[in-house]
């Protein structure tokens, strides 16, 4: 027979083991870390959805960059859904692309001479904001250029989105104000999309053709980046009524050297 002390020792070794409890402060710290991680994930998700569609959409690069350019075209035509049509003899201007080659700005854009309206109002149209000579209309500048893809998962067709400064966040901004026989028209919008019809992606040239087209008065042919997301649009306010507007124009863009559109 073992001594009492040995028996007791064996009983302690063969008995069930007790799991040590984690201190309360360690449990609390783990809970706080999990809450912080969850909150961070929610914030990141919210920021991703809040980003302007321009930033998350497909883009193309102009190379080499930065670079400057000029542009000019014939008979630009503004049409509104309520029957106003404004036609000018020409449009011209200039701008520049920034380093990186996906965005830039238009620093000058003038329509005219001989801008005239028909339909809702008939007569000579003249810009008042900014002020222009009779028969000329100037756009509010600078405007922002975004190189965009027009179809999803396709290199072509490709184009540009032109927005007033601040409209990148999809807020309506001022494009131009003019009067036709003393009646004021205010053109605003989030942006307008045009297609670059030449050259093809990957082809070097010192000239490019940019086309803005409407499917019907007030309805632009291209209104979305890769045909999804926010719809970019112009509006015109005349006689106190605001209606959607569209622009038809074809312009030749000229660069100081050969440029290439790298589409992805």
C-alpha cells in the first residue's frame, strides 16, 4: 500500500485538466480590433461606390504626353427637346493634355461667326457669359477632357468626355449663356461625349477627328462611359423651361507632333 501522500499525488495527475481562461481585457481588445476592421471595410466600400464613374471606367492614353492641341469644325448645331435649334458657321479652340495622357483641359472654345436660331426662337445669337461679338458664342472654360472607352471590353470605338470643371462629380455645371433676339438661353450639364472616328487605336497621326452626334433633338448618341453608369447630358433653359439638349459637330484636332492613342 502506498503512503497517503502518493495516492493523493496520483489522483491529481490522472484527474481532468482545467482550461485557463483568457483575461477579460484581452477579449475586449480582440472585440475592438474586429469592430475597427469591419468599420474600415465599410468605409473602403463606401468610397469605392462614391468615386466618380470617370475614375473607375476604361480609359485610353495619348502618347507622347503632355501635349497641346488646337481644333476646328464646321456647322456645330445645338438642338433642344422643346424645339430650339442653334447653328453656327464654325467652332474652334485649343487645349492641352496633362502628363499621363488620360486627362486634359480645353482652354478656349468659341462658336461662330453667324450663330443663328430657329424653331422656338428665330434670330442672331450672341454669347453673354462670357460676352462675345454679335453672332459668336463662347463656352465657359476651362473644361476637362477625359479619354474614355465607349463600349465595354472593347478598344474601339473610343472617345472623349468633356465636362465643365466640377461636373466630374456628376453635378450640373455651366457650359454657356447666350441670347437670341434678346431672349436668354442657359446651357448647363454634366458633360458631353464624342467619338474619335480617326485615327484607329495604335495609329500615329498629328490629326484626329472628333464627332458629336444626336439620335434626335435633345438626345446625344453617346451618353455613358462603356454604356453603363451615369448618363452625361446637356440641358438648355429658355423661357423658364429646362429641357435636355444635344450637340452635332465634327471637329479636326491638330497636334504639334504625331500622337498615338493607346487603347487597352
